[in-house]
C-alpha cells in the first residue's frame, strides 16, 4: 500500500529529537509516510553557516511541496510553523493537527 507523504512541523526549539521521532511514529502508524527534516538535516548541514541554513530552509520547503498533508504537532505555534501552514495553504496542501490525523484514522477503523 502506498502511503501519502505527511510533512511534520512543530515548535522544534522546545522539542527533542526523541519527540520528533515519536511524532513521526504516530503519523506512520496512522498510515502516512512521515517527512521530518528536523530529524536529518542537522546531520548534514551546519545551521550556523548562513548558506547551509538557507539550503536547509529550501530543502524543507521542497519536501513540503511534495507532501500530501501538513501535520502540525504540539501545542505551540511558532513563526516557522505559521510559515509552513501558509505555504501549505498557498499550495492547497491539507493542513491538520496530529490529533486530527488520529481522529480520522479512528473513524476509518470502525
């Protein structure tokens, strides 16, 4: 079964890699292929280098463009998350919360 791509966004400054991985796991279990640049971009890019910081933003935006849904996780909405939501809206990509994904999954299992 082909899983739709789900881009994960959250207030990463207060979240750990472990929390990001947990969000991805929940999204996976809901039937999606999670995309979370926060988990892997720090492994290959140095955010302190302006060119690499911009590359990270560009790469993340490209992955969002390819996604079928934007999943907003956590209870805080940062400016970066607002930007992700605005990009998704402009591209007509559905934006929902993690709770929304789980609600839909629960309704589909009955």
